């Protein structure tokens, strides 16, 4: 019999295999100093494009004061226990009510974390006879939730409505045969890697033809899209037809936690059946009170979203003018698509960080196909036009080096912490 740990030491995974050269630099880097568009990395200031601080709330003075006051008043322990047992408070309920009203839903339920929340929602909604139909480029939390589903699941090509309908037909055929179960469709308001919005308007139009419920993960749309910032559903005019609307606080709110909103009866069911919440300690009071302040600013300060979009347009228009491929992004998420392998990508990242003082996230195989590189740029309301101009210049120069083969190396540069 083998030791179950043996394989872990021999095969560290597609990313972990590079840890001896990458740790602390390409993987698990440490950004230091106050959260903002410029932070310290390895002792030097960098322009940072890797933080989901869309509205610049992370260090907003009113947010900082609310966090500090709540921590002083309540400490981090209160409330002690899971919501259902001893961890409830009027502040938690107030935040739920305000989120529901903002999203124009009957009710909402707070979640400790977005990732575990989505996995748990899927588990609570779907039994072994139910069928899940989901987009191929869904976030990892959706993929993991679907993997744990005991019933059938059909994946459709990303934002491909023809294939989506084909998978709905397959699902209906199966349900007719087994004479039990229903269909849950899962997609995203904004896809976090490519930045394109899910085709919510077209998906809900098919509800007239097929019988399904729609669950939308709008982590990147909440606070950034729609007239009031209520998200991709509002942006596309179909918020009322989304059965379950989900978002995390980790993006526009620059915080911890998440929520799901929908009809009162369904939310109440989830409130009493989400295992990840029933068996986990409630969100601490400072985080809950701080999130109330963040939501207040999100609703009452439209200039924050306006500044974000001013920066988004300047960045994306600048990249397009210089001939860069940013795919089909119609959100703040800004991917830059290039050709190259992993060693080339890491050499380019090193040049950007060390010589141009630009820090951004890079995505390579196995997240995307071999031979491709994606730089994912996240503009925020806190960035300046100077930050954008310097970044455009850096990418223009490093792209020329990439195309000329200047980054061709045999292995990932050894930049791991000593």
C-alpha cells in the first residue's frame, strides 16, 4: 500500500512544480504598504494593477474610520458562533435588507466567503435528479460546486447561445426520461478572466421556451455596472429575471464576505440549509459594520464609479490604439492577450516589475492553453492618468521585446525568496 503523501512530494502540480524558482516573486508575492495604486514590492514602489479595489474603497477615509470604530466598539470575536445558533445581530440583518433592496430582490443572505458560498449554494439547490447547465469559463468556485453535484451537468461553450440551447435540450430530454428533477443554469455577470459580460439578456429570453432557474455570479459586475452599480443584470435590463443573484464583497467593496439575493422563500430555504454557514462562525461585527459603510458609499457616491470608468476607457482605448488584443471585454476587467510560453511570460513579468516598476497579474497554462499569455489588468478609481500612461508605455516596449524573442529563456528565472 502506498503512502498517500508520496504522490504529493513527487508531483507538485502544474503550478507548484515551479515553486523553488517562483515562490515570493511570481507566486505568493508580498505587496506592502497601504492598499492603493502604488505599493511596495521587494523594497521598491510599483504601479499595481492586481487589486480588485474597483472603487478605491480599501483606504477610503470613511471606510477606515468605520472599520476602526467598529473594531474598537465590538472587537473581532463578536458575534461568537454561527448565525443560526448565537452569531446573529441586527447589523447582519440590516446589511441583508439593504443589499436586497439595492438589488431589487425580496431578500438576501450574508455569506462568510464567496468561494465557499457558491459551492454551498449549488449543493443546497441541486439534488441527484437535478441537472446543472453552466458556462465553460465559469469561475473555479462554480466548477468545484458543479464537480460535487451528484446529478448530471452539461457545460456549454463560453457565451455560445447555440450550444447553450443544445445543452438545455439535452437536460430536458434527460429529465423527461427520468421523470424527476429540474434545471439550474449558472453563468457569470462578468467573467473575471476575459472581462466579457455573460449574455444574461439572451439567456433569460430562453426561459419562455425552456423551464430553468438562473443563478448569476456577479462578483465583478456588482458596484461597477448598471446605472446605480447594481451589476450586470441592471446593466442589461434583466435584473428582475435573475432568480438568484450572487456577489462577493471582495471586489468593489474591498472587503470580506458575500451575499445571495432572490425571492424570500428561496433565500429563507438557503438560510436554513447552507452547510457552509450553518457550521461556520458568523462574519465578525467590524466586517459587517464596515460593509454597511462600503455599501452606503457605493450607493451614494456615483463619482467613484464614474472615475473608475474614466480610467477603464483611457486604459482600454490606449491599449487598442497601440494594437493590443484585449478580447471582448466590456467591463473593468482588462485582459491583454499575447503569445508565449511560461518561461517567456515570467521573463517579461520580471522586466515589467524590475525595470518599469509595473506589477500586474499574469495567467499562463494550465489556466489557459499552452502558448498563450494573459496579463489581467484591474483598473480602479484610485489610479491616476499618469499611472495609465506609464503602464501603456511599459507594455508597448516590452511587447516589442517579446515579439523580438528577447525573453526566450530555457526555464523560469530563479527569483524565489532566499
